[in-house]
C-alpha cells in the first residue's frame, strides 16, 4: 500500500512539473514520517526515497540511529534552542529557523561539533497567529544578522500555508514566498542563497510546485493519517 501511495505522489509531481514547464529533477520529495514506525520508513526507503522529515528532535534522533546513514534528515517542526545540540550533527537541513537567538545556538553547536549547518528561514507568509515564522518584511534583516555567524548557511525559505479546502487558496502564499526569494537573491547577502524553497504539503503540493517549490513535504498522502495517541 505504501509503495502505491508513493507511486501516486510521484506521478502527481511528474505531471505537475510537466504542466508547469519544470524539470522533474528540480523538485524533491520529503517523506514526512512523524509518528510513523521504523518499518514504514524502511519500506519507503527501500522504494528509493532518501529525504525524510521529522517534527520532533527526540523522534528524529531515535530514527537516525535505527535507519541507514545515507538518509537526509530534515527537521521541519519548531526547534527549541535547548534541543539544537541533539540533532546538529544528524540533520541535512533545518527548515524552521525563525529567530536570531535560534540561529546563534545552531551556529554555536555547529562550531562545537565541527559541522556546517544548512538552514531555511521559516516565513509566516499568511501571518496566522497560530503559526511560527517571521513576517515577510522582517526576513532581510534577520538574514543579514545570521549571515555573519560561523558554520551556518542559509539555503532558502520555508512556509507552512493555511489548511484550506481548496488548494488554490494557497497559491498567493506560495507565489509570495517565491517572489521574496527572488528579491533576496538580488541583494547578494554573504552566506545566503535561495537554493531551496520548502513549501506545499499533502493537501496543496501541486500548487506549490507550480509556484516554484523545490522541496515538498508530504506525509499523509504517503503514510496515511497519523495516530497521535501512540
């Protein structure tokens, strides 16, 4: 069943790229595996997926120890400064940096562990009060502050769009993030690139791809609904 789910998602990504005139190789799928058991992750790994996304530090660290070492782990949930040390040498990319304080801690731990940390700035494009992330107008200032920190490199932007019944409602959110990345690229800030745009989830990832997503974060459409009681 998981293989079928994955094949369906892959087919949608391919069709959407074709429709949008994008190269399929330019869009990367993150299998969001939060709350899912190791066996399910292994099954998706065996289908060729190497990018996995987790929300919680403890869960990522535990799965890191149990699964193959060529997996690229993405921390996509809110990250507290006191937990950075547990994953700094395990993650490929931290998607959810939304403050200078957090960036400073990531930099400090990266220096300590002798690694380079790749991060994305989480942008609250829709300005929902319930969501983390900086406002669009605050991103450039934050980037300029972070850019001088050692062992930390900004690789792009991330957003969590609102939950909507019609994915088209999120098109403006995605197009705004894309435009913001274009504007930032023009500023030529040291140690800052807009290589990755992380946007779009199970409900709206085709629209995100049409608007320029590089990473789409898909969980439910691959693994099925989550059981948070476990």
